[in-house]
C-alpha cells in the first residue's frame, strides 16, 4: 500500500490552518479563543505545555458551534478548498491508499471519503476540542499505522515533513514533497 501525509504533501497547505482562517472570515465568533491559544503557543515554545495541550487550546473554538454545525461548515470549506489537492496525487491515487495525518478527523474525513481512501489521524472531540488519545504526529503515526495494519507493508510513502521520518523508514521507498508539489526521493 501507499501511505501519504496530508498537509503540505497532497494538500498544498495546512488544512487545519486553512479551516481556521475560513472560520475567521465567515464565523468571526471564533476569534474570542485566539488570545488563550497564542498564550499556550508561547508556553509550548518554552516547553511549558505539550503540543497536544496547545492544540486542545486551539480547538476550543469548537465550543462556539451547535451540534452538527461544524460538519456542515467543513463541507462548505472543502467545496472551496479541494482545488488545493495536488494534481499529481489524483493521477496516482489508488483505493488502497492510506492518509496518516496529525490533522483532526472532523476536518479530513469528508475529503478522504470523497477521495475513497483510508484515514488515520488525530481524534478530536468536535464538541469541545479535547483530544481523544495522542496527537497523530511523529512516532505516533507509526503506532497508529500498525494498530490499523498489524502486518502492513508500506510500498511508497510521501511526506513534506522531517517529523515523518519514522514512517519513511518503514517504507520500501520514501518520497519528499516540497512546497511546490515537486517530488524527490527522501
């Protein structure tokens, strides 16, 4: 099977960041959560809070929405942002592809269903922003992969990030994707 990171790899930007900017433009009520997130981002840089804790603070904006509202907004978002998926991915996509991402399920699941690929990602409570388990990042991606595919073999792996080196080491062949979508061997 072929395994792909999502953000910066098959999608031109960071989907979580793009989604938040989309919310800021169309649902300005989320801005009230920004100061606390900025404070926790500083604490994270100073090693006072974990990456997961910082991200939970970021996702607190989910408290602004009624049940089911985020699902509708995510679909609106993808209607306007699916064009950011690189053409090279569509040309080589296979039904057995696996996307492994640190981004949350509530953002990625609709687009992965549309693409017809399996998704492994961070699990975030869409009602309050709490993480369910660990952030799917770095070595945790390897743990999640083997949990889903205990005997899984990665034929090709694609990522834009050095944090995905643990997965790249598992692949028969690993590729690095740059900001312009160009691909080279890892």
